[in-house]
C-alpha cells in the first residue's frame, strides 16, 4: 500500500482526488497550504506527493524545492492551471517529476501516479549504481555527475533525462519516448519543453568538451553517442 500526500487549497478538488485514490487502495493525507504540506512531507514517509502550485503561505514551487533538497528521491506531481512551456519548465526546474494541467481527469492522474511509483521502485532495484559512457559518469546513489573527472551540477529533471539517455546509448530516442519514460506524460506537440531540457543538458554536458555526446536527429529525436 502506497502512502500519498496531497497539498491542495481547493477543498473540493482535494476531496475528489483523495476519495478516488483511496478507492484504488492508497493511503492519502491532505494539506491545504504550503507550510502544512512542507511539515507533513519532511516529517513523514510518503511514497509520492501531489501539490498545486498556487497555495497559501508557501507556493508549490518553493514547497517542491524544499522537499527536493531534503528528500531528493520522492516523486512529485504538480497540479496547476498554468500550461505554457515556460510554466512547465519552471515546475520541472523546481524539482517536479510530472506536471498536470487543470482541469484533468482522475484517470490520467492515476496513470501518472502509477508510472512514477513503478519507476521509483525500478530505480530502487537497480543493481549497478555507476553509469559510465565515454568520459562521462553518473553515480545513481549520490547523484553526482562527472565528465573527465570534472563535477557537473544538474537539476533533478536534468539528472533523470541524462540517466535515461545514458541507459539507452547509441539509439534514437523520440520525443514521445522521452516524454513517456522520463516525464511519465504524453508528449504535447504544442510545447517544446523536451527540446528546452535537451539544450540545458548540452550546455552542461557538451559545451566545454571537444567530443559531443548529445545529437539531434531531425524529424526523429535525439541520440546519445560519441562523435
């Protein structure tokens, strides 16, 4: 049985989501403002957190950052009425694993929850803790990334994207695959947030090195390979 936290100031939405999740066997705790949500999140063992962005006392972005700094491994889904590419990037930069725009169907939220919990359990069961490709390495336990022994600072979402690419080297990864496997969401052709994060990674992983590892395949997607 999974233990979930909902941080949502709209009592009607919170009650609907709570009831739906409990019907599927989850244990659900609700907080109605960011400060209460932070206290519950940091003092209890939750398997996943769902938070609105616009909250009283502390907004969901700051809440996400504080949770992520203390508990980097816990999956976080953001709920919001804001759906532009910039809004999504801001949410992912704060540390969210997924982003769902209101209004949404409960069924879609449940699919996202199951995908993140499945990925979380898969990561826990990963046998090898050190990924290596060319002169790049990632420690899955410490989340430290180095290239040519130089440490590189990445956000949680950049780490997830790089991990996925390092685990799938030398094959073309479509935007649809990346959206589903890294963001646990359906790729929206109206946004370019995947390209935004690919560019973020390029600046940190490739820009200062002669050998480039992240390459674009026009019309197809991206490939992680030497040269």
